């Protein structure tokens, strides 16, 4: 019997701007990565998102901290000192944790967002700083990072529980990092293809890179983006396929 977590990045609306299908996605996933106000969200959105998660009763809450870049949705790299990165992490973890406490639920994990997440693929010092900040804030939190890459290695070195993340709708380079969104073929838009890749990642621990090379991968948690045009279709099809393959969806 195989088990895997199914996560989505949520709570990314802001003011009058509504992003994603959070209300419909939350009951279908097992873990939610909630924006903390720097790349997306505002206090009202954060509170409403935590309330929806609490009402679902079965979805784990994670913080989704990113660079302070609302206009760029956190997808633009920012050159910051490691001390500033630590402070930025504490600020965002504390903010989301406050809403969780008010609603009577615990925060389960941390997954960096966008450019902050991607920068750890090459920057070991940044990965180490993020992991140590999570540990200093709360050593009971789990740290999620791209499978077999610097962030999970840094988390293990810091003594944290880590979860290796794979992506249903993203292409991989030969070294196991994600293909940049700027490159053609970076996004997997065919639902059948995405589902097939997910099942293989979970059961075989392998995925085909954008260059056709088979690479090793560890699938503890599958990310499905909640703001795409096929988001609901993706999640429903992936859940159905996992069930047919005797793969149990379970909160990390």
C-alpha cells in the first residue's frame, strides 16, 4: 500500500482580486499551503482561508512564505541578506500561526513560495537559512521542499522532519529541478499526462525529464496548483487515479 500527501497553494486572493478555487479545492486535498501576506493574501483572506480549512476537518495547514513581492506574485528573485531572510520567515510564520491559533488549529508545515523556493535549488546557504529559521520558530514544523534537492537536505541537517515534494503540472530538468516557467514546455497542461506522471512518481520513484531522461524522485507530497484553468479537473483526476492504483491520500 502506498500513501502520499496532496497539497495546493491557497489563500492567494488580495483585496477585491479573487484568485483560485480555494473553497472547492480544500475538500479535495490533504495539505494547504497558505499565503502569508508577502507574495499574496491580506489579513481578511488569511483568516477566511484558515476558517475554510478548519471547517474541512481533514486538511493540514502549512505556511507558504515568499519574497515581499505582491506585484510580482513572489515570482521575482530578490537579493536579500540571510539575516533579512530569517526575519522575513519569522514575520510570515508568526502571522499565519496567529490566525491558526485564533481558529483553534495547529500549523503543520512550511513550504516556501515561488522565487524563494526556486532559489534554494542552487543556493545552499539560502536553503540552510530557511531551514534554520523554521527550526528556530518551531522545531515541530515539517519542512517541504523539492524532492532530493537542497531545501530538504538542509531541513534534515537542521533536525526537522522533511517532506519531498513533486509537481503534477511542472516539467523537470535532468538534475531534478523544475523547468523555468519562462521556457517552453515548463507546464504540463494535458491532464492524462499529468496523472500518469504522478502515479509513476509515487509507485516507481521516477519521472521523465524535459529532455526524455528518467530521473530518480521521492514523492512524499504532490503539488497541484489551485489557480489554473484546469485546477479542479487536475485534482479530481489525480484523486481518482490514485484510488484506482491503491494509493492512499494522507495528510503529511
